[in-house]
C-alpha cells in the first residue's frame, strides 16, 4: 500500500490538507515504552508552519491526540493512533487549480490517476501529509533513544547555491540547528541563507536546498542485505518526502570522482572495537550499519507553488497564466528538517526490529 | 524480507557468489506473455564479466534455464524460476578475508550481523547477486515493451571526474551504449573514460562513476502517492545495487540551486495531450509519472576491492596490510548499466500492475 | 503486522476496549466510490450491543466519523480514516482481572506476550475491536455491490445443539436475518435459539454457535492460487474474529464422509455460461471462485466470560474463584453476524483488486 | 503474492506438475542452523507418492538439491533455494482436460482466470506443488526442534465415516503414524481405513478424510493479536493445501454445542508455571499460544479426480462423459500428513520470529 511504511515498525498515514484531520497509526511499536503526548507534540511543533517569517502563514495549532495504544503512560504493543485536527482550512484559495494544474505540482498526475481531485488544496500531495510522519517518527525516535541511545540530527546544508561547510564530524545537536530560522548550525551560512530566502520570498519565487542528516550510536548490523539495505530504505523514505529530488549516502555523488585507494575506509581499533578511520561509506557497508555515524544528504527542489505569474496550460489545453495564492514556503528545506529526521527514525526503528527477527531472537 | 523486491511484480533472488547457483523467482508476471530463454540470455550476456579488458577476468557462461512458469513459449501466470549455475568458483582467492575484513566491503558487517561468513567470496554481497535481478528484469522489460511500448536505456554518464554531456534528450538506444566498452554513447567522452579506467587498472586501483537512465513511453499515472512514489521506489531499487551511493531524479542535486520560476515545468499541449515544456521533474510529479520521459542518475562509488596494498586491521584488531587477489572491475559503472535498467524495469512493471489494482480494474 | 488485513484493499484497525476511540484506516479503496457516513453507520448499528435482551448491556452510540479520504460524497483513492469514540468505559469492572486471568480469555497470553495488560477490559482482545472491521467492511461491501452487484448475507445457523435447516439455497436477505434477535431466518429455529440463549443467560452461563454465510454474484476468477486461495483468505479472516474456533467451505467437515462420485460438482450450462449442478465446492475450486455462490460456515465457542463462579488460579499460582462482572453476551453468534459479513467483504474486495493486478490491467 | 507464505520465515514455491522442476526459496531462515540435504530428503520421502498401494502410481525420486544459503553444513542467513526435478512427466494423460474441465478440479477456474491452462496436468493446482512446502517445512521444523524442542505430529483421524478415537493426549510420534499406510496410529481404526480406501480404489472412486495435528512445547506468547492470530495463520496455511475444506482449533465445531462453564479451560499450576486443566482452546487464547499443546483438525474433501465416468460438460457447453486416466490417490489424507506438518512448522517458525520482533529484541 502506498500509505504505509515499514515492515516491523509500520506506520500508516491518512488525511488530506483540508479534510477533518490528518494522522497516523503505528503498528509494531514495542510494548512498555514510556510515551507522553508531549513527546510527540514537541516534534510537531518543530514542523509547524507559521513560526518564522521564512514559512507559510498557515497557522495551525497542530495539537496531537493519542487515541489508542497507550495506557497509563506506557505503550501496550497495540496500534497507536495519532490524530491532528485540520483547523485552518481555506478551500477558496484553491478553486482555480480545479481547472489549471499547477506546474511541477501533483495536480495533473493525481487527477489523471484517480479521475478526481480533492476539492481544495493539494490533498495527499500537500506537505500537510507529513504531520503523520513527524508524529510517528517522534515515537520511533524515543524508542531508539531509550533502547539504544541513538541520536538523529538533521540540518539545512544548502539553500540554492549557498552551501554550509561540512559539519558532520562536529557534534551538532538540535538546539544548534534551531538557533536560526534557516536551521543551519553554521551562523554565518545561516545568515546568508536567510537573506536569500527573504529575497526570494519578496520576488514571489522559491528556491531549493539540501539537508544533511547524521544518526549516531547506531549499532553494527542493522539493515538487510540485498533489497532492504539500510541505504535503500533511507533512500526510499527520503524520496517519499514531497519535493525530494535526490539522496546520497556518505561520499555520495562527489565520491564517484575518487579512486578506491582514496575512498576506502580502513579498519582500525576504536574504543575497543573495530571501526573505520574515515567514513566515506556513511556508516553503511553492504547495506548494513558498521557502527560509524550514518551520514546522508537529501536534495529538495524549489517549491513548485510560487506567487509569480507562470505561463502554462489549463486541463483543456488552453494557454493561461497562473499565480498561486495558496500558502507555501519559499524554501521547504528548513521545515523539512524534522521530516527528514522522522523518516530516518522510522527506517532505523523498522530495521532494528527486523534485525532482531533475522537474528532468530524469540524469547523474552 | 530482504531478498524480495516488488509488491505486484515481485522477485526473490537467491545464491551466493560461490554457491551451486544463483537465480530468481518472479511471482506476479501476467499470463500469456510470450517468453523465450533467449530474451533473458540477451540481458545476462550484457551483464556478464570478461567480455572486455575493462572488467574482471572471471569468465562464466551464465547460461540461464527457465524451470517453471512458462509453457509452450508463453507465461502461465505462475512463478517463473530462473537458474544460472556458478561454474567459475575459486574459493582459494578468498581465504585471507576470513581473518581480515576488506575495507569498505561487506565482510565486516555481514560477519557481525550473521555470526558467519560465506566460506568463499562475497556471498550475497557479491555483484554476482545481480544475475538474478538482470534475469528477472529482462522479463519485466519484455512485458513493458509488449504491453506499453516502453523503452529503458541507461548509460555511463561519468567515470571519475570525466563527465559526458547531457544526452537525455537524444534518443539513445542500447546499440549506441554498447558501441564502446565504457558504455558511454558519446564517443569522445567514452575514449577518455576508457583511458582513465585502463590507467586505474594498471595502478591496481579503482574509480567511481555515474549512470544516467531514461525510460520512455511510461503512461501518465504510474506510481503511488505518499510512500510508494515512483521516485521512492526507483531510489530504493537503485540504492539496493551493490556500490550505489546516490540517486537523483530529474534536476536532482544541481536543481536545488535553481529558483522555482526557473525550475517549474510549464504545461503545454504536446501530441494532442498535456505535457510539459521542460522536464526538470524527470517525468514524475507528486510521485506519479506525468507522461514525460523518466530521467534519473545513479552514483557508484569506486570498487572497494583493489589490488593495491591497504593498511587496515584484522578482526582481532591487529594492524595489517591487505591486497586483494580476487576478481574485480576497476570501475563498476559499465557493467552496472544492465543492472540499473533491470531495476528500473522491475519498478515500472510493479507500479504498472499496482496502478491497475488501485484503479479498481477487476474484469477480464 | 498483526493489525492490518488485506494486500490491495488493506485495513488497519486500532483501539482498545477502553481507550479514547476505536477505528480503522482503509488504504486501497478505489477512487470515485460514492460514500456517505450513513453507509457505515448502518452496519455499525447492526453490530452494536444493547439492542436486545440477548446481548451485553453495554450501550454505546458508536457514532462513526469519516476523517479523511472522502470529499463531497465520493472517495478520493486516499486512505479513509474512520473513528468511533468509546463512551461507556467502566474500568472498575475489570480491576480483578489484573491479578486473576479469566479462563479461556486472552488476559494470560497478552500479559505473557507484552509484559503489560491494558489497565481495564480486554484491550485489543475485546470484541470492541471488531468495530473497526465492521466500519471498514461496510465500505468494501458497498464497493462490491456497486461494481459487481455482489450481496453478502450471514445468519446464525446453530446455537448450542440447536441447528437450523440448510437455507443456503434460499435467497435469504438481511431483513430475514434481522427479523429475530437470534438472527436466524428460520422462525421456528430462532424461537428455540432465543429460548436457549435466555435460559443460558439466566444460568449466568454462555453457549456457542455457528454462522453460515453466502456471497452471491462473485465473478469467476477471484482468489489467488496456492497460498492466497479464496478459501485460505476467508479462513484467515474468520479465524481472526474473537472466539472463532472453526471454518469450513462448501461441504466442509461433513463432506469428508462422501465419495468423490457423490461429492463432485458436475459442470452444466446455466444462464448461458458454465456452472455446476451442485455446489459442494462452496463456489471455490482450486482456491478460485467459479461463479457459484460462495458458501461457508464459521464456529464460535461459548463466550469465555461468564457470570458463574469458576475455580481457577491467579497469576501467582494461588487457586481462587472468579465470577465475571464485566459486560458480555451469553452467545456471541447473533452479534458476530455483521462481523462475519464484514470480513467476507474485506476478503472479496481485496481479492477483486488483486485479481485486476494479476490480469495485468494497467490502463484507465 | 499468491506464491509466498510467511512474513519473517517466508517461503516462495514454484513449479508446475510437469515443468522442469518444482521447488522453494526460503527467505528469513536464521543463520547458523546446521542443515543437511538429508534433513529435507527425509520429509520429502514421507510425502512421495508410490510407496504403498494406497497412493498414485506416479513414481518419482524427488531428490532435493540445496542450491544456495548453506555453506559447510550451516545456514548463512541468506535465501535457501531448494530444487526437485520433475522426472515422471506424462502430458499425454492430460490432453482430454484441455477441452473438458474436470469436475471439482481447478481446470475451469484457472483457465477462466489466466486465459491459459498448463498444457499438461494440473499445473500449480496439482498436489505436486506441495513438494516445495514440505521441503521448506523440513527446515522450519528443524529450526523449531533445535531452538525450542518443538515437535509437530499429524495423523489421519478420519477416512470417510471411519473416525479414530481421540489420541491428542497420547504422545503420538511419527513412527506410530507411519506404522500403517493409512497413517492412523490406532491400529484397529487404521485397518478399517485401509479396507475402505482399497474398496474405494477398486470402485474407481475416492473418499475424504480428516487429519489431526498436535504441536508440543510451543512457548507462551507466539501469535499476533487481531489479524495474525496463531489460529488465523494456521487456518490460512491449512486451507491453502489442495483439497482442504475445513479447519478447527481445539474444541472446534463440536465445541460450539457446549456451555461456557463446560468449555472454559481453568488455570492451574503445572510444572511450576501457569497452565490449564483442560485444553479446549487447543493451546491458543486470544490468538496467542498459552503453552499447552496446539491441537487442530483439518478436513480434506474426496479427491476430485476419479476413474469413474462422470456426466459433465466441455468448455463449449456440450454434455459429455469424463473418466480420468491421470494419476491420483483414492484418499489424499495419508499423503497430506507431512504437508499439514510442514504448514504447521512454517506458521510456527514465522510467528516465532515475528514474536521476537514484537518483543523489540534487537541485540546479538
């Protein structure tokens, strides 16, 4: 199914941008995990639009409720249903798009596929769909932290042509990331990014960006060989995020320019166990985690919805001019940071539990 | 499971580099597809090592047998089992790796995960595992061609720092690709690539590369929203190929540097239906094909196994020097071309059949 | 996952007997199905307890909300989330069961498996979990009726030793079934069943029963060979219903006493197409529907929770006496009728869409 | 897909009755299980036809090969491919069935579904398909025995109207079962069964039968609540066996006649842990194993293929008379014994590994 992700820690998300609610059901979360609604709300608050001048003016409380699966502050091992009501629904903004598909948006393909389009807004193609991912990811993340001391931190490493220096070996934490609205932990680069985003917004235009993510303390052995490699599932998860155009692990595309003798990560004893001197593998070898930090990078295209006039065609084939009045971010990267972290957490929790399975672990 | 790929057109591959055989079972291939063993053999022959000086000297016939699922030249709708015997097994080459994990190879992670390592060779982590993918992909490809006139062509677009010009809008065919051992259809670039690969081989080193793939005639509407976007499944499939370090669709990572007004693909009437003027979306919008060519690019790291001495550590933590005697390619990109095509075919066939399902089609 | 059912028309249910809500998410319902909340409410009303003296006094409105996936009265092809609030929660009734597992109930096994028990009531093992199934089944049923004119009718064919005559060849409709609180469309048998249930209730005891289900107008060809036979999925669905102890298709267990020459269903032309003279196959041959009515029978054990004193043991191993104060039905069969119908609808809708897939249908 | 079974210990079977080979691929078998081809051959030998006068004269060696996944006598954790060549192929026997569908056989439904029929024999609907199940089940069984000391024994408990006494509380072993060709461990009943089967064979007719299966030493906690209950998966597995018409757990259909006070299994301390006095639950409560023996019963209809003349219709609708010349058993029950055991082993191994997953076990 297209609305579920994960085999062992499996989430199903639901909700259109303007339906009654959005949410997620998590099936497979282990029992006896301490879980409070505040754990989830904290992640949703980081995702929520409207908190800075860099993002869409859509303002929603995004208050999450836990409907099931938690009793007296701990998980029961049963499905955890999470619900967030949609409160700021403005269908009128979207009437035009029933006759003119927005360029590089999903209007045309959804209508072609389903023979129908949600009467308002982007339906499932809206970034609002990611509410369910972030809420579910918060639970995965808590489980990973409590059981394995794993930390996951992502930040904006590029906005348009502005690139941050390589920060993957510094121990960046979320407070560093959130210290600027650009969500780039290098203050100088952040200032440039903010300037570019504001300029772009003024021009009623948009710009792309990249996010770098580091997952620390992932044990050796997670990831399934062949088709469910850790890299493959991460790529799957990231490319499923709206507007994502690329994924690279470790040395990525630039690493293809190196020689093997430059690129290989030699083994060495570190903290009493075998580690690698360098980490061009991004913490994954043969699809399986090797104990080094998982490091990957994700590309987000410029937001498709822009306020400028665009020459395009309506569904009938008549040339027309379109300018979007809907709410949108000039650059999705800052708000996509918690979404990237959530998808990373979901992949890791899923592979952690799948690994237990492949180890033949069956006892209490 | 880690050894299966696809929901509707599902393959399961099996076999280690030095077991009796490698192969695949395809479950979900529609009935009544004309299929001959030669259809599959042709694709395997393109994958086979040993046909040029650019690849490993391991010479295997790689003769495929169809064990089931085909009767009198057509598919029955039942599982198609494909078998290729391993004939050129040299376990002696691999004894050293039982005590010293090869840097940036899967030896260490496999042994950590399973507590055991195939006595010889890379086991499932060997590129030999891709025999099953290519054999299965040949069937997917034939079905796509016969039912939808879809063509899939991939080529080497970069070797180390040498990059081919953008050929995605030229109608490249496989004969163009195979006209040079570098599998780059631009003869000038190919010559440079060949030179670089041969130099690298002489230095007992390796080099990375990139592959570009174009899928033409894919109908509008394939790909499932949210988690099983066409892009997400392509990324999953590509990152599951050994040595793959990155995936990008359409404008990819470079596209993040553009403004939305530069990047958006405006709609226009083309050949009687709605198409786009440009194709920075790479043929996919909101995760669903839009009728334009699917265009993506895949990064392959430099081959991990090199003949040069590398300073590393054995499993006991003792520093040591390792030089691989096993068979390996100085650059995996040329041989990965049919593997990329096969995975693309498998993703498309799977989504094609899943699309039929989501359309509620149930009649004959 | 244990809380999802179906591959193509897939439901995920959630909610404990005493959590905030119970519900379901349906992923894979085709787009453009007219759907109103009343379609679902009607099925839930048939399932609801408290409407006759034969069932538990737990009285809940069970008002369902559609949170997503439906816009202006038609489905969008996106996930349909359904929610029913739990209003009549009486945890105090269940405190005793934290220390004494109810015999033949799931208390002991759940606590052993998860190391925790929902603080009140049966959690996921409660019959309340079936709310989500019935709500989702209502949608499957509507789709089957509108697209294929399929009807599904189940009734109580036995309560304890009282067996109804074979009614499978009469065209029973739901109004016939609902005309008595026993949900047996034979009035004489129903009267006996009601008497037995009331006597049993007076004795603070419970009794088992059987349900027969007939699905008409199922086209030839639904059901997947080998592991996902129509019979296998029906059996899976039925045995997943709380208290179900058996499933038989067509001639079932009694049919094993016949000779092949007595049992075989000879082919004959019926209404212009090939049908069978008899229907001992229950409408399924080789796991695939043959166009005859699907006929099966389901066994439900006596309700485990009874008001009489039972000699048993607490978790510490101390012998004790237990009498349940919680709410329960003396015979589950009458209330299980809509649950059996719902599971049958879910299996058929799932196989219908899977069949379209296996047919290679991919176009609009 | 219809040709795979299991989520964690997953098998995919392939092969038609008259293709080159039949076999299975097992994905998910834990690493480091000692495994020899003889382990598998022993189970296949019990399944093989032709060893007594009670079964089909088709004589095949059914020699199994392990193609992958095992190295130096232990499993690698990678897919295990098993192959059995078809040697005794007599397509000429089956020409008639291209024009006349055999009553109560899968000819008609397969041809309707796929638009094609295997040129000879029953294709995937043949009992020969069960070779792959038995071979894979042998591995599951070995793993269950070595890791949990689990034993699985099935026997013929009814042939036509002849029923064996209840032997579920006696410690029946396979040698007892195999001591008669009827595979009923009660010698007096076995003698009557043999007589009935031989008489039936002489009459060119067939007869149905039942199999009882007991699984001992299954730990508490296996089976997933709601949709993947241990009972639901067992029912799924059993109803997927050719000719299976029914499944019941514990007290089954007869148990519906009891009162709750008679039926409930009271708890009591047994061997230092909580057990039950009786076992009407068949070892499963709320879908989860409770530590008591798993006991279930399976119904097999009379073999559809009989040597007697049957009045039926050809595909064109013309009445005709058909007498099967193909090879078939007068009663499938004795040969189905190892198939029932294999499916039980596959369900248990799958749930064992899934249980480890749901327990959140992730470490070595």
